[in-house]
C-alpha cells in the first residue's frame, strides 16, 4: 500500500515534467523559466497553475515579468 501511495504521489510532478519537456506551447526560454519557477520558493504555486491553460499563461507572464525585473 505504501508503494502504491508513493507512485501516486510522484505521478503528478513527473507528468508535469514530461509535459513541459514535450509541449510546443512554450518556447525553450519559457520552459527554462518554468523549471526555475517550479524549483524555486514559489514552486507549489506554479505547480498548481500548470494544470490550467489560463493559469499557465498567467504564470508564464508572471515569470517573464520577474525575469525582466531582475535585469
């Protein structure tokens, strides 16, 4: 039972990474920003936003704005 639980717990993050690697919806730079966002301090927020196309667009714009502010 513990093994099944661990598999289910790991399925969503692996699914996000597989989709992120294979999607044509995002550019290469946007994919890098998403990976950095998922690994960063606000990772859970970006993880939740990834499952909705409109939220994903909003979060991508937020990541791009944050990158522009750092420059």
